[in-house]
C-alpha cells in the first residue's frame, strides 16, 4: 500500500539565472535561451502509516549515506503504532544525509533524510543537514529550504517521495557470503558481545536490526541463568526475560497508541451484560474439524458474525456523538497479545467466509501481527471485537471498548459444571461465560440480551458454522 507524502524540492545553488515564467528548478544559462533542469535535493519525510499515527520510530536504515537509490527500492523501516513497514523511494538519486538515526523518533511529516538527485549534490545536502539544529529532533525542522527558495523561487510541493510495502522475502544473508546488518545493529552487537552469525534478521530482506541483537542478547542471558539455576518446577516454557525492578521504562510506540485509545474510550458511556453458554456441541465440532486446520478462534468469530447478521444494531458504531452507522460489513476484530502491546487483526466479512478459509486467514493474520507486518486495513477496520482469555483459563472478565466500535465481547474459559437438566435431574455440561461491553449511546440492554440469546443458540447447535 502506497502512502502519498509532501516532498520539498530545494533547487541547487548552481543555478545562474532564473526566468520567473519558467517552472521552479529550470533556469537559462548564457545567451542561448536553452532551458536546463538543475539537480534537486529532496527531503524524505516521516510517512503516516495509519490514521492514528502521529509519530514513527526508525527501526533501521536499509541504505547507508552515499548509496545510490533506484525508484522502488526500500530505504528505511519505520515502526508505527501498529506495525513495521518498509519505505520505498519514488525517485532515483543518492541517500545524501540521514537526519534521524536508528532508534530515533520523528513526527509525521518531519524530515528524516535528504535525497540528492546527483552525486555532486551530496556534499551540499550534508551541509544543509548539519546546519539544521533540529535535524535529530522529533519536531519538524525549521524551514531552511524556504529561506533559500526566497532567492530562487517558491518551494515546489509534489506528492509521494515514498511508498510502504511489506517484505515477504527473508534471506539470512547475501547469498550466504556476508551478514546483512544495519550499522547500528553491528555497533550494538559489538557492545553486547553478540555473534551476528547466529542472529536471524527481522528487517527487510532478512537484514539484522537493533531489536534482533537485543533479543539475542536477552536470550543469551536467559539461557545462562536457566543453566545456572534450572527451570522453575513444573514449568513447560522458557522463563520470561528478566525485569529489573525499580526501573522506569518508557512506552513503546504500540503501548503509547494503546494508552491513547484506552483513555479515549473513557469518554464513551458503556454498560456490560453477561451470559452463560453451553459449549458441549461446539467442543465436539472443534474436535472433528481441528485436524483440518480449523481454530477455536475462527469458530467463535463465525458464530459471532452469524449472530450479528440478525442483530445489526450490535454491529453499529458511533464516532461523532451525534449519529451512528449501521456497518455494511461484519468485520470481527480479535485481540492478540504481542510483546510490548496488543493488536486486533480483523477477519473481514466473517459472516460470508467459510470456516476453513476463515481459519487460514486467521493464521495468516496472526503470523503477520507477530512479525509486525499487518497493513492498516488488516487491523483498523473491525466493527465488532472479540477478546478471548479463556485459553489462559480465565473464567470471566470485562473488556474495554475500542474507540469507534459499538461492542466488544470478552470470552472466558469453558469448564464442566453440574447443572439441572430439563427433567429435573443433575447433569454435567461444559459452560463458558461471555461478557459484552457496549456503547450505550447506540446499543441498549434489550439489544444485547437478544444478541446473546441468538449467539448461544448458534454455539449450542453449531451445524451452521461449517457451511
């Protein structure tokens, strides 16, 4: 997906004369009225990778200063509030000056590097970057380019210096001959004494970036501690990375976005409704189709989507406080915990997809989420949200309503319980608790009661889930 950005063009100071009737960057040299275009220095801006993104973090520079760039080549990997994405150049030229180093943060629209059209312009671009006191700041730099342009004509704004793509190829090295790592990752590896030969890169084309080195260093420390003291009794998994008590840890970009959304949700008047659903039939169906790749998440999402077809008001949303929208699609967002935050990949048109396609799509989304490669439309288009902590044995909980949606359902674990049967006897049934948090400006108690009754009937007789 490409994102269009404004790009400042700074004409070279080599221009001799400028005719006011000619476009910027074109001048006339000598007495022969022959127009020639002078080289330009372009600013590479921090792109907006999502509608909620206000700033981005530089994960790694794919190219180094002085490298020649061809149109369509990846230049830098940027971390937004939800994912890491490659930024490609829309122009041929040279990466003249990097203004925000790896690990640095910049606001959307601020300059992060300069692109020279010709090799001769590199020194001039570096001088401009060095003279800017705000080059490494998160705020947009002072418009030095505009001061220069006052003498040579207006600054030309054109769209699209970069585009954003998700890389699918991950070779570990350049034909196995050399290790591909960012300069900062190499420096960090030297400081932490990490052998890059054993590190798998998560950057574009398998490039090793700083976070890969940090993860390898943490794993090395963890294995050393485990070897010394042994794993915890009964532990079936590796221990969590050590936490240094008493330290102050700043939010990651994702944690900051989650914090902002949670605070925003406090402005919405919500209420909660719970329901107990018998899951014996659903559990039996899951055992039959599990071997075919069907997940319980997909079954729950499908059941929820089919119930929403009958209760469109529960799938509606209020964004402006004055009206609400009956969403035309049923897109089920499902919360996924990630290291340092969470994200909600979206199963679009879940009511229309068959359970096998839905399961394959869910696996693909989870893999992309963990690799931080989700595209915006894959996480910000949800109309109803599921949060399932039942897989961790949680009996019941309440979920916080995501901004811009009408309802979120918290799903607890299914446990066998002694219940009274219709004939007055005592029997055993597996049951789970679900609790819905809803926007009371749009959805009322009777709406949720009717929806939950329909959902329970689908789950307790799930024959329609596999069609």
